[in-house]
């Protein structure tokens, strides 16, 4: 299992852990938007410690706490609940579409930022204009929880709402706050590009068909052998998908605790991410 707590983050556990509902793994991009600067009147960035205190100690702030508070200027992180718990930064109307719980994980990131904030004498109109320190580590950790490097509703480039309940229910990936049903916020306005992956991203279930030849399959073969799941009859044609791959991948799924139809030998995004196939 990936780490429940982001390595290197300050842990300020507020308790009140609760499970998610299962389904497509998601991450939610927010900004704190704690002030309203303009190009003509930029305002100082709020102190990071103020936001830590609000989400971690203030009773009102705890009610809307995310998993992670990220300072993109210096790369600091504080985490308030573990990755496998829901957090509370999304509006969630009673009886409607589930938001904070709608996935195997729903990892929410509040970024210390507002448009036209001033930090160290420089004004920043967009989040992507900041140094985005620590983004690579954060992206990799969330990726390890099965959240793919995709934006089902499009990577945010403006403060414009774009919501689809059907996409939200069915598709894994990153969502802006502006994309989530039952919510009216339009943040984050922009978000950094995904960091280079040290491991091969999941190529999709349809990729794994009998006779498929690819260096990705050869790299997977070698990883399955390395993790003690070698059920191959031969180690020739390493790059061709066949019955030995199905048997060996089934052994990997069973090693992860999957049973029944979830251990059928066909890769899924979560088991694939945890196998850590080297990027080809």
C-alpha cells in the first residue's frame, strides 16, 4: 500500500477519519483564495501558518479541511487526514451526488494562493506562475494511490465552471474545484503540468490483448519476476502478452490481497501503479 501520509509533510491529524465510497480514484485541486488581489492592487500572501492553524485547529476550519495544504512557493506541506479517509473541502448536499467520498480515494489539495498575491516582492497572477515547489513529490504520491495523470474535465486554465455529473461518477483523475457537482467555486484557475513519471503510466485495460508486443510488457514481465510473481513457463518473447503474463499478474493481484474477479490476471490502474513498472 502507498504511504497514508505524504512523505516529508508535517502531520497534523485532526481525526474524524471516515471511509470513501469506492470507485474511480480522484484528486481535487483547490486554492485557499484567502484574499482578493487585483493587478492594480496586489495583496500580500497570507502566512502559511495561519492556514495550518485554520484547518488544523480552528473548529470551523476543521469542518472544511482538505487532506493536504501545499505551499507552492517553498514546497511545504501539512496533512490533516490520511489518504484513505475522506476530507471535507467540497460541498456535499444531502441526498445528492457524493463528492468528498466519491472514489477509492478523493485526495484534496488546498494550495496557498490567490490571484495577484505578492510574495518576496513579486506579484503572481496565476498559480502556475509560482515556483510550484514540491509539486513533483505531491504528484508522485497521489499517482501512487491510483489517481491517473488526467483531467477528465480538462486542465484548468481560467476561473470558469465546467461540471459534468456523469464524468464525476465514472472517470478517475484530477478535478478542479470548478469541476465538482454541487459546488459553485471556480478555483484553482490554473494548475501545474504533471511531473515526469518515473514509472510507466497505466496504458489502459484494452492494451493487454493476446499477442500484443511492446517494451511495456517486457518491463512488466521483469517487474513481476522481481516481486516474486514469476508464473512464466518461458522467458522468451518477454515483450509479447500471453498466458504467462496473465498467470503472473494474477499472482501479483493476489499478493496485493485481491480475490475473485479482481484477481483475473488483467491489469487495472491501481495494481499497475503499485507494481511500479519502469518508464520505457
